[in-house]
């Protein structure tokens, strides 16, 4: 388990644990989860958008599968958390929506 994520918890909207998705891996004792696609996109938009972050969330498969209403709801939830980098997030989010939302 990568514990580095603790440093970035402010990048995830409240309740992200409840939106985690079970990964279908044949195991007997351990269940594996991942964050929802929308939570991952929000977290990437909270960063300074390094090259890999852009590649990750600009991929055709992400754009095709994103639930834009859920993404907007999570963006508003994040704004209510009053994170320190909210201006950076708002700029990245608007740019992302303008580029990909049809």
C-alpha cells in the first residue's frame, strides 16, 4: 500500500471512501478498491497538472466514462472543503470542462 497519498488527502472530496469501487480480482482474503473515476479526476485537477496527470485524465477512455454531473457535484463538494489550492483547482477544472465536455 502506498501511504504517500496521505499528503494529498485535501485533493479528494469528502466521502471519497464511500465512493470507492471494488476491483474484481480473484482473491480470498483481501478486497481491493480504487477511488471512483470522478474522485481521481478531481485529485488530478488539484495538482499543478504535471505531464502524467494530463495524460491520465485526458485519455479517451476517461472522457468516455466520466459522469459529468457527478464530477460537478464533487467539484462543489471540494470547494466547500475550502482547500488551500482551490484557485488552482478552479482554473484546471474550468479548462478541463471547456476542453472535454460536449
